[in-house]
C-alpha cells in the first residue's frame, strides 16, 4: 500500500478513454456493414448530453432504484483503482486484491439488478433474472483466469500480476496463457453484453439481458450506467491486453503498446459482432461453461507444466 | 358436392338469387361438411337485405380450383350455433360477426372482440376483459405493447411464462381499426380506391388487385390482358421487396448484421423498380378497377431486366451469407414450430402455411388474371420453424425473379384499362390474390339497385395471427421477436 500519490494517474486512461472503446466498436460494425456510422466520439457526446438532462422516476420505485446507477458506477471506479495501466502501477494494491476486484464488479452488477427489480416491471425482472443466472456461469471462469495469472506471476495482487515492472512474460507457458486469454475474451463478450450473448443495439425488449434492466433509467442516472459499462469494458480489455502484450522497453513505448492493444480489442469485438448472430438464450450457459473449461484447462496446464 | 352451394371461379360473380339459401342449421352442416372435405374458409360475412339477413360463407376448394358459396338465412334473433366449435378456422370471422354485425355465434369457444374499439356489444378491453391467465407458483405474466420499442404497428401481447418458457400467448389487436369495410361499401369511388390501398400498406398491390377484381366481376368488365400482366408484375415486385425485407429483418433480430444490411438495401432496390413503374414505391395508384393506370414502357422493361441480373446476383450472395452461417441456422432451426395439423386446423395461409407443409398458393390453386397463363408452383417445406419460413421466402424470391425474367420481355400488348362500368344488381363476387403475405380475399355483394350491400376484406393476417400464438407455445420468450418476424403479420390488415 506504499504507493506514490501520482499513481492515481494510472486511472486516467480508463477514465478518459473508455467511452472511445464503444465508439471504436460502433465504427467497426458500421464500416463492415457498409455504413458511415456514428462519429468515434459519439459515446462522449451521449454521456455529456445525458448529464445535462433531468431524470424521470416512476412512482413505483424507491431509493434502491435511484441509488443503483451511482453504486454501480462507484463500484466499477473502485475496481479501476486496482488495475495497472500498461507501465503505470495501480494506485491501490494489496495481496488478494484480485478477489476484491472481482467482487466490486459483482457489487456493481448487484446494484443494477436490485434497481431493475425495484421497478416492478416484468421486462426488467426478466432481464435481472437472466443477468443473475448468466453471471453465475461467468464468474467461475473469470476467477479461474485470474487464478491462472496469479499462479503464473506468483502474486495475489493485480498490480504485480498485470503490470508494472514485472509484466507477464510468456517464457514457455504459451498454451495456458493463450487458453486463459481466449477464455477471458469469451467472458469479456458476455460480461459486457455483446454479441453472441446479448445484443446492445436491439430494440426488442424480450431478447435483451443487460439493456432491459436499465430501460427505466434516464438522464444522469443513465449516463452513469453508460459510463459504467464503458469502464467495465475497459477493465476486461486491460486484463486481456496485459496477458497478451510483451513487457519491457521504455515506459512510453509500453504505454503506447497498451493503448494500441485496447483499440485492437475494441475492433475485435466489433468484428465479432459483425460476423456472428446471437446465441439462443438457452445456449448462453453452454457458452459460458466453455469459457470456464478453457480457463480450468489453462490452470491444469500451468500446474502440470512444472514451471518453478 | 351437394346442390347446397354455388361453385365459383376466382374473380367471378354470380347472381345472388341463384344461390340456394338454407336455414341456419342446414347452412352450418353443409359448410362444416365442405370443411371436412378439405375446404378452407376464406370469407364469412352477413348481408342485410329487405328479406332479412343472409350469411355468406366462401369455402375454397383448392383441389378443384373453385370457391364454394353457401348462403344461410339468419333469423330475426340473430343467433346461430357457431362454426368455430367444430371448425377453428372460423374463429376470427365469427368474432367479427359478433363484434361488428351484432350476430351471436352461440357456443363459440372464445367469443372476444377482434377489434375492440368498434365493439357494439358494450364490452370494452382492457377495462373489463380478463385475459387468459395461467396459474401456479412461479408463473408470471409479461405484457408487451400496444406501444412498442421499434417502429412497428400497435398490438398487445400477453405472455404467460414459466421462467423463459411461454405457456400461452394471447394477442389482442384492434388498435388500427379504421372501418375500411364500411368505407369500401359506402364511400365515393375515389376514396374507395384509396381505402383499398390503405388496408395494409405493405400489400397495396395485393389488396388493390383483389378490390379491382371484385369490382370488375360485379360490373362484368372485360379487363385487358396487359393490365392483368402488369398487375402480376407489380405483385411479384411487391413480393420480392417484402420477402427481401423480411429476410433482412430476420437477420437483424438474431443480430446478424451483414445480411440485415444487405437485404435492407435490396428491399429498397425492388421498391424503386415499382416506383419506376407507377411513381410510387409501394405500388399505390397503379391498380384501378378496369385495368392499370401506368404502362411499362420498353425503357423501364429493359432497365428492370438489367437491374434484375444484378439484383439476382446480390440476392444469391446475401442469401448465401444468411443460410450459410452456422450461428444463424442455430437460431432459426427448431424455433417457433407451427405443426402442419395446427396450420390446417387454423386455416393458415401464405408462406407460413407452405413452411408447415400446407401446399396452398392462390396463384396455383385458383389462378386469376395473368396467373392463368404463367404457372407458379408453390414452394414448400415441412419443418414449420423459423428456418422453413425464411427458406420458403428465399425460394419464392428466386421464383419471382424467374417470373419477371421470363415474362417481362413478352408482356401481352393492348389497352391498359377499360371503363369498369356500373355494377350489376343482385350479384355476389369473390377475388383471391396471393399477396406476399398470403391469400388476400375481397368479397362483395350488390343489392337490387346495384349498390353495395356487403363488402368483406380478408387479409392473410386474419388467419395467421392465431398460428403465431400457437407456434409460441412451449417456446422461449426471448425467441418471440424472431418468431413474430418470421410470420411478419399485418396489424392494419387484421384490424381493417
């Protein structure tokens, strides 16, 4: 916990650049479909526009509904504080913080689910039940991926695991790390409600998972939700990029490499969304189990690899 | 066939006096008998006359290419034993009789209004109507609409769900009721044509062609061959545009963007061809009683044939994308199955029926106009799922392309239109047209002075909405939008 104050700067890329990921994704999808698409900076404009609006609250809702967006965004922000950004160390680190990291993400989800249930709408209840069920399938896989990384780096804190001076090196452990990266990418798509699990652009309430839970939020509340999902995408992307990118080199180069990696992740998600249809809802658990199995396989390989 | 009915050909009229009028019990049993022989109810409506109320039933005899007309004399008590109890095909017609005709079909298993805003019996929905409800622990109800998230028509859907599984879906429509049948009977001629064009905005050519055929049959007008041919060309262009749009929408609903974008663009290209023909992308203003208003000049024909070669290639590529994608097939196959028995029982029509193995197509079974010379065999699949309904559309797209390529270079020459003339008194006429959504039926009868005494419109949606409700049973609620799109029924056409 003895970190210099300027390490708070490690959060800045996430805070400033995460909406750009959404913009990149949208642009990729538009270009593949032969459209011009919305401007890259559209998500920023959306958030700013929403911040300037008033919010509408249904008479059936209580403080739970009003608190949900703020609690969710705050939890994700705290999770952001535990994550290093490229060469920059995380502002906040201790042994075992990776468990707290995962649970802050879970807390954010819980807040949104509670808010959705608070509306009493059958749509939102349906979305909440789907989100809760599918997250139960996604979580084991996510923990296994974090476990693989912890095992590989012999550390229990995200800072040393993912970033800083002691970056992940591949040294002979390619198969488990590739498996973990693939598992993490599958989980990233699911956790950020992207195709093939959810469709962020659909207008069909009956098919939605995440979007249907936030239908009743408006104005700044919805801006919080939107910004929160951008940050969450950034978090998952950052872990993925940290696994895949080589470390070393000067700080500026590794920072540039990290940011480029994040852009590639966004484009990759956009491409997946462009060439795949959504899964049938009943197949989503199978998809998430696949991610879990891949992560478990990675853990086994790593342990059997006998690396000192 | 017994002597109790009058066998008619599609697009013809008979003298009302020549139809033997039966008392209601005999009427009922002979209609049911015809149904048991494989007949399909295509229209059922009352005609108020000086001698009381007559009930007319048109039953299509697909194997013979005729439409049997039955007439029953309704007593002053205005009730009769419902057909629906034995013959579910009649359910929507009899609900309409009850709602708009003040006639009570006794023993109808589910007598609720078809379009409640116009209800005469005093009951209103949703104030004192109890929707069908499933009971039990963990059963929950999801109500969708009438205002929807997308830009679609209004309709109310009640799902009884157990988790993600749909136990029952109740569909309540009527928000688009405009009284089209009343206008078609009473309004001045120009407004009647506009009304026929507006019954269902995506089936303008189908409805106006059926409207014109009825008018021409009642007046005995000799329609020029070229007009018939141009109506067929416009009808196939309408089919192409809508089927392409539907395939795109199906792709969009499963989140498969490439096919959604390409088919969306191709739909526009077909609409533009129709615009080149008559100045309107949806074919408004083309068909009028007596013929058509616009001619296909050689320039348009050449341009269209050239465009069709490009469009055919693009359609094949895009259909290859859609049907070649494993993730799409996984969503389409086995989703929303409408079994053949159910489809037969409910009298489902159009691509939805053909996807369930019911080989009915007006162009083949009851050819009228140009289809008497150009054969279009029905395209069928057996599985009855979303995949089958998508695939039938694709097969029909290829068929319509071939139809245009074969027939455009050799359209019959001659006049475009004749004066429809005045309607003959005491006639009854029926016209069936295979629109892109299915069998579109108009029927009308004139009184002793030649004025219209009855006008009945049967949009294919009247039959098919119940098919959608049945296809959803036991399915996942998250698959409803996809299943709904695969039927793509008209709210306006149903509500009239």
